[in-house]
C-alpha cells in the first residue's frame, strides 16, 4: 500500500471528512514522525511497531563497476522493529 492508497481508504471509511482533510491528517502524522526521528527520537505505535534511528559508522567500500576502494561516510538510517500484535497477525494467516 502506498500513501495515496492509504488516504483513499481512510477517506472512504470516514465519509464525514473530505479527501483533503484526510490527506492533511496523514501528512501531519508522517511529518511529526519524521521530525521526531530526525531529532534522534523514537516513534512507537503500540501493536504495530517502533521506528528508531541507528548510526552507521564510516567505512571503506568498493565501487562494483571499477573495483576501486571508496570511503563511505558515517550516516544515520531508519530502523523498524515490528510489534507483537503485528507479528501475530502476520503469522496467524498460515502463509509463512
């Protein structure tokens, strides 16, 4: 599911809200999550999972095309850990 599909589904389920209002709410929620993560915080959605930021140290890498060694700078990356309820629902389907 992509963001536009989420907005469409929420708008269809909440007829008292306009499509623009639903889109605004979704954008605000995602922006606040991004703001929290960019400040080094953590976002936890009970039953769904938790988003956090992990630091990756600088390292030496290799250009696969030329084989040349390149320096990869340190960076921060998002990390997601699924919640217990999400894992249970995924495994209850029996498809695993």
